[in-house]
C-alpha cells in the first residue's frame, strides 16, 4: 500500500475513533430524565364581597372552619351570649361521647343543678324546668341547651361532665386551643349568660364548623323542637333553621348593650358554610341580616367544575417521544372562595393533581399514555446532531 494511502486511512481511522469517543461521551452524559410541564388553568372565581354593609357589630363566614370573609381586618372579642353553648356542647361530647344510636349516659339532677334552675328563673335567664332526682339523658340535656338555650341545663351539663364550672373552663380552653380558636375566653359560667365569655365572629364561625362536624350535635341544631323530661316540648330558638338551606346552629342574647348574636350554617355541595354575627340591635335584625348574608354567599361561594374527565392538565416533555399528554381520569367539582394553590404530582404514568387553599383541599387522579422512559441508542445518536421528536 502506498504511503499516502496509509496516512489517509490513518487519519480517517483517527477521526472515526475520536468521533466515536465524542458520540459515546455525549450519549453517556445526556440528560434523559422526563420532565413534567403543568398547563392547567383554574376557572375564574368572583371577588368575595357583599353588596351591603351592616353598620353595626361584626360578622364572619367560613368554609369548613377557614374564614374567607369578615366585616373588618381586626375583630375585637365581644360577649358571646348563648352562642357560648356551642363550646359547651363540643366539650361535653368530646368528654362523654354519644352517637345517633346511643343517647349517652343518664344524668341525675342534683340539688346544686336544681338551684341553678331556680337562680336563672329569678334572673330572667332562659331555662328549662327540672326537679331534684330527675333522670335525663345526655342527648335530651343537649337538646335543652342547643334548642331551648337552657342556661341551667348548660351549667348542669358542665358540672356533670367536668365536676365543676372551673373544671369545664379548663377543659374547654384546652379544646379551643386544639381547634385553633385563639380569641375566645371562657367565663364564669357555661351558658354565656354572664358577659365574661367573649369571642369574635371569626372564632364562632370556626367553632360552629366543629359543632356541625359532630353528627349528633348537627342533628340536634337542625331540629325545630324536641320533647324532654319535666320541661316537655321545647322549641328551637333559631327561627332561620329550614330557611334558605340553613341547618343550624345557635342564637344568643344576654340582655345588655352587646346586642343579639346568631350563628348559622348551610351546605354548599358537601362543604359546610358557617356565618357568625355579633352585636345586632334587635333579634329581628340578627335573623334578617344573617339571612341576607347567607343569600349573598350562596351567589358567590358555589360549586364549580375544576377539572373535567379527559381534560389535559399537563404533559411529559421528552425529546425522544415528544410531548405525552397528561389527562384527568375523572370529573372534579369543588367549592372554592379563593384561588387555590395547585400542584401536579406524577409517578411514572399516574398521579394526582392537588388543589390546596385556605378552606379545603381536593385531589383528582390523572394519567398519561405509556411511552418509552428512555431513548434508544439511535435516538441518542441522532440527538447529538440536533434531532428530536416532534
């Protein structure tokens, strides 16, 4: 072979070896991880505002215990009146659980409990008649407290469940801390008759949600009346129950300048909306204005389709297989008062899309078509020269 040919072939060989090394190194260093690109767009949500101002007191609305609207940036604690009985009821069923099938333990009315009745009658506080030695179930006692707003039965329940009013105060205070209720103070009684029990509309809306999450208590506050021992037939003081979808929860009035209180609840889809109002000048105003607030909220806080089945919410971005659509496998309807933080989490070809907001979380299942998780050797080879799938 001629010397020039040998030199030429040597150069060609050298170049091929170098090119092979270049390609091999390029392929080995190539990033072949699959990236997920999120393309979901949330539906437009309306501004949260009411078309009127109350001109008195304070109010707040919550979805599942998360406050989404209130009348002022800072709500100062005010006397709760009988809305404090929501706290008592929660504490009692926490300490002495009962169910819809089980009316709970029997309570024997003691001399101390009877004297509570006599005192409230003498001081024009709402009450239900009792006699010494009477036996009343925990369920019937709670009906007396939550429907007829019985002050004496509220104090009697506290004494029965916690040994004393001081014992109740300690227990209820710790319970509220666990619920994240921070601006509520338990006073000298369990009934709210004394103005030393104070709270805010914001806190009461949260407390009402906790009550409505207790099936027995939710059933009681949704009743229009009940029959209990000695006192007989008792009526629900909350005349809004059954109006505009309202299903509870509690009225309140001490009889002083702090005004009338009302806490109400209704359902939007499966979610609980609670509204608390403090400081109404009259009982009628507390009912009328709460009803106005609820009617406005029902226009704003509505169920929306967040994701439709087969809706594309993102895609896997690959240079060797192109963009692989990620689609929802089901419809998702949800209740949101504000825009949510939305995250798409995928593992291989399946995963979840999570909607997280201050008031509630939802998840919807998503999946992508099967596709090769890595490029072939020849795809890697061609990619060195700039090739990628369309």
